[in-house]
């Protein structure tokens, strides 16, 4: 399962690149607003900080503007993936962009029917919003399983990227569902890669015991 970073934080991207576990980066208008920096500059930094794709979301909500923004964004780099919220306008935008060879990610997915529509329209990715689905009282794992089942049944090439994750449990359940990837924010990424307490204790014990007999470890 690929790990994407849901961030505009370049330091975090550097950290994940060093660990060798970053497949790409996603952003959204809230993250750009929080960073309070020009979107184009952020995109440029994210493209330089890692080798994978960067998914960038259109701000417009009507079809013509969404397509126009998507085209303008894609002209910055062919490593960009255009994120389109899966509204009815979004379906048409995905269709038009995909016919121009512009890769898209249907975002803010809450229901399998939206994922099916996105795939039919030509989306390369669908991003179901795990914690937000939970918050509205629905079962995100049923949603994921349903999407996976539909895509698998019809051999659809659209990939599933679990988004809006809040916990390690969310991340592991996504992995158990066998989806293509997840996108994680900074706090979750830090928790994901932190050393496990019991592992640290085991290492300390090995060090203490081994250090009593250093000559046994000499490499000849
Ligand atoms: C996905 O690409 C979105 O940017 C993101 O995962 C939304 O997450 P949130 O619910 O934490 O805002």
C-alpha cells in the first residue's frame, strides 16, 4: 500500500523521503490556506522535494471553471494530478479533463456510487473520506469494500486512495482492505513511523547485555 502525505509541509516530505516511504503528496484548499503561501510556490516545492505525483485541488465549483483551473494547474507540471470534488459538476469535469489526458483524483467521496461515477467518468483515483464517513454515522469499511468489489468486478483501473484518516487503526484497516494507498497528515505520519516502546526496551536490553562482552562482537 502506497503512503502519500496530505500536507504542504516540506520538512515532513523530506523526512518521509529519507525513510523511503513516500509515493506522492496530496493537498487541498484548506491545507493551502493554512500554509498561507502561494499555491504555485507550494506545488513547486512539493514537486522538488520528492519524485512522486502531487495532487492539487481545484477551488471552483462550477464545471467550466473546474476544467479551466485543472488545465492551468496541469500546465505547471505533468506530475500533477487534478483533484476534483465528486459533485455532479465534478463528474463532467473529470470526464473532460480525462479526455484531454489530464489525470484526476475524485475527492470528498462518501458513498460507493460516487466512486463508481468517478471511475466511469475516467478518474485515475478516488479518495474516500474515512473519518468523515465515520462522523456521519456510516461505516467507512463497508464503503471501501463496496468500492473495491465494484472496481475489481469490472476490472476498473481507477485506484483507491484512503483519505481523511485520523488514527493508526484507520491506516491499518485501509491496508487490510487491500486498497492502493492512503494519504496521511503530519500527526498521523509521525505516529506511524515512531519507534515502538517495546522495541526500544528490547534494543536497550540487547545493548546492555552485549556491551558486557564487546570482544565477542569483533568483526574479523
Ligand atoms: C485528501 O486528499 C484530503 O486532502 C484529506 O485527506 C482530507 O482530510 P481531512 O478530513 O483531515 O480534512
